[in-house]
């Protein structure tokens, strides 16, 4: 699932430049890294939550 999530983030212009660490455990995905703005952070959460098998997204990204 981690690999699938990592392929989703670069697909969108607003999240493609993000340096994000992705960890998954039992359907819970944790994102750590930096977002350009709050909208980019929110978009990353939405994109990841739409991935099949993701039960919950914990977004620990910080806004630059």
C-alpha cells in the first residue's frame, strides 16, 4: 500500500514537489514532510484517503 500511495502524490501538480515520507500499518497511512501551504496538505490527505484500502490518514506534514 505504501508504494501505491507514493505513486498518487506525484500525480497532482500541487503535491508533486512534496518531500513526503509515507508509512502504512493496517490501513492507516501516516504522512510526514513539508507542504507549500495548507491547501497542499489538505489535498495530500484527500488523495491518499481515496486510495483503495486506506482506512485512515494521519497527516503530520508541516506547512512551510
